[in-house]
């Protein structure tokens, strides 16, 4: 493909979200912005309608873009006023709906994004225990408490989704206040609790991401947390309300002290929630956690409509069906073409790579698919508006892509791709 001109932007860092930044897909060819999105279609600024079979708004738009039922509810909220000097009744309505999925929890707190919601949960844990250090497993956002883990060792977060994150701007005094643990190694967790010089105030983890959770392991982690009287937080920003009806861990019969939800519960509208027992959530009466826009009502209205829609249509069943069909199709194609492709992840968020040259082939497939007016990535987040026919088309494009890839030299592949960059936090020049 012909290389585009150097992209100039007045947005610092090019994007508000790393996972949507162009270098995560194709530095030279990925659409820089969209004008309209509907169901699973995206109209880019260059006037092309693309079928999106990539990340569905990084998993936020699980019901499809501009879902009419959700938008209708939000428009009604807008007509009634999104903010006033009095709190919206939608706060109580949404709290009741969410707690129906978390019967062991009593109270809810709302904000607008997943990262800040986890930070709030961390604040609550520290306030509840009077202890400072957080042990964690998985990815939990951009906040100081999380990136502080890399102050002592730049590689501490390498096994938790993003590698070599520089803790630039994070106070060095936070060194030692957060530390990752191996969620598949119970001894690692227990020893870090026992040996830590700074008392442990909370355990924060994603119950699952790259593969299904081991119920026995999660139960043992909960037992360890209870043994040492440490609050356990499940970050279900990515896993919850996607391919399961409600929290992912509820299907395993495990409830933490605190849940954190976002993404799917708003279908693209800004909303996040923290739920917990009355005992621990009473800390909100002591800790100052407050923001004007957390009371804004569009996210609340969207989430109420989303939960109703999910319940009515059993969306989790269909999302699971799509994710499994995609994975089975990938494996079948890989075998038929004698071309190794590894898959991983939960039904609602799948990952794949060609282990021989993961970044090169991912970029090649992305650029190749753009010529077919198809958006793909190194992962697949199904949404409710996609179909198996969409996946069949995806597989046809992938097959053609693999066949072409096999005929080209390394130089020809790289020339076709343009600049090839790894996924993760690449440092980009901006002039």
C-alpha cells in the first residue's frame, strides 16, 4: 500500500487511549479517525466504510456501535437534563440493577472510567485496613499506584499485559507501595504478604484475561486474603458483563470484597462502578472521593439500558458463541494452511499471533485487510451486532493474506507493511 503522509496532530500523545492509537495496528495505514459508527461498521475520515472485526471500541461497545435501544434511553436522559443541583434518580436505579448481580454486596459507587474506579477501590482498601502496600495481578490502568510497581524494576509489569512501562512522572517515594504477584503461584502471594516490610492493604487482580480462570486457584487466593484480613478486589473492567451474565467470577461462585466494572456496562458511554459490602464501602463516609462529572447522568442512563438489554437478549450467550466460532475457525485455517497461529483469551476477548514473527504478521494482516475494507487487530472482541457471516468473511481475508504472505520475501513483506511496531507503549515523536 502507498504510505500516507506523516500524521500531524494537536492531540498530545496522539490519542486519549493507547489501545486506539494507530501504532498499535499499522503506523502508516490505520485510519486516524472516524466520522460515524453503527453496529459493526465504521466510517473513517477518508470516506471508507469498514467492517470492524477488531476490538469493538476496546471491548466497550459489546452491544454494537450506536445501539438504538441504548441511545434512545440516553437521548431521553439528555432531554430531561444531564445534570442539576440535585442528584439523578438514575443513581439509585442503576445501583439496584447492579446489586442484583452481586447479591453479597450492599453498596455501589459510580465514576466515569475503569482506571479511576480501580484507583478508588485501592483508596478504599488502604483506608479500610490502614495499610499502604497493594499486591496485584493483571492490568489495572495508568494510575500512580499501579505504575509505581516499576519504580524498583522496569520489568515488574512485563507479565501483566504491557511491557517496560516507564513510570515517568510517578513519585519515586511510591517505590515499594505496589508489587505484582503470580496469580498461579499461591506460595508467591503468601510469601509476599509475610515478607513485605510495608503492610499489605489490598489484593487487586483480574480474575481472568488470557485464559479461563482456575476456580480452585481463585478460591485459594480468597482464602489467603481472608487469612490475613486483606480486602480482595476483582477488576472485571474487561471480563465482566461480556460473555457471562454479570460478573465473570460469579459464574464460578466466588465473590470478592470489592468489584470494579466499566467498559461493557456502558456500551461506549462513560460509566464505571465499584461494588462492595457495607462494611468496606462505609469508608466512603470517611475518605474524600468526589467529582462533579461523576454525577452526570448519561452514563447512568446508558448502563441502566445496557443491563436491561443484556438481560432481555441474553447477549452473553451470543458473544460466547461468536468468540468460540472465531477461535475454531482460526484453528481450522491454521491447520489447513500449515501456518502456525496461536490463540488465547476468553470467549469475549480473544488474542492471536503467528509466533514466528508476531509483530510482522499482525501488521501485514492489518494492512492487507484494510484493502478489503476490514478492520482487524492482534485480538478480536466480538460484539452483539456481528454475525458468523462476518467471521466467515474475516477468515476468507485471513486465508488470502496467509497465502500472499507465504509467497513474499521478508523485504517485500516489510515494504508492504510500512513501519512495523510492537503493540504496547511505543514512544512516538510528535513535532
